[in-house]
C-alpha cells in the first residue's frame, strides 16, 4: 500500500480555497487534502472553456465530486465573452505560450480575489497537476495573484508528485468522470481538431 502524502500547508491552516479546473484533475488532490485534515472549498472559475455545453458538463462533474464528499462548491460566473476579449490578441499563440500564461493569470487573479474576500488565507489550484501545462506559468500567475492581496498565500505544492498522478487515474476510473479531450478554450479545441485531421 502506498504511504499517504504528508502535507503541511502554509500557516498550517486546515481550510483552503482550491481552484478546480475539472473533476479529473481535482480528484487525487482533494483526497490528499482530506487525508491530511485539510478541508478545501472547491472554486470553479473557468471562463475559458468552450463551448457552453462543454463548460456545463465539466462543471457538473466537479459539482458531483464535491457533493459526494460533502465539500462546499463555489460556482463562479461564466464569462466567455470577457475571456475572449482579454485574450483576443493572442488567438494564434501556441499552446503553453503567452495566451495560456494570460489565461492562468485571469483565472487565478479572480481566485485570489475570492479567497481574500471570503476569509481564506491560502489558495491553490489543480491546474499545475496536468503534465500538459507549463507549471512555471501557473506558479508565476499564482504568485502574482496572491501579491495583490495582503496576507494572502498561494500554495505552490507540486501536485504531480507523491503518487498523486497515479492515484488520479485510479480515482477517475472509480468515479467514472467524463474525460475531456482538449484543454478547454476554443483555440485548444481548434488545435486538437487540426491535429486529428492531420494524423487521421
């Protein structure tokens, strides 16, 4: 049996805000937090996801997961037009490039604002658990977001280590989560379709 991952959150708090990109990426992180006596509130803010039905499907899976564990779930506003306007100049940027960096900044900035406004002192994100993301971009975005709010801390734990990647795969099979096939935004969807057409 795998030894449980030992977590020591900043300030040794037992209450954090967890920005969740989706249930599959959240599953092992949430379990690990709970096993360490840390209760996350799940914050779902992902205005990048396109189209609307894809957003609703991913959100529903995150809600189902939180409900199954008795966790508080924050359904933040869905503002795809605002996201598109903010990232329009980078529409043709490659994946893991400046558009992704800006996307992380937008999402974690709102996460930090909510964290501060609702009595939390620490926030983290499931974004950095994906091997498809540039972790340095996410950490930079989290640090910058926390810096805007006095006393707020962005928890930079590496959610890819300690067996969490393997455990994520196990939990996703157990829950039967919907497995998305692209990052989320219209640009990543277009790139995925183009790659499939090229390979097919």
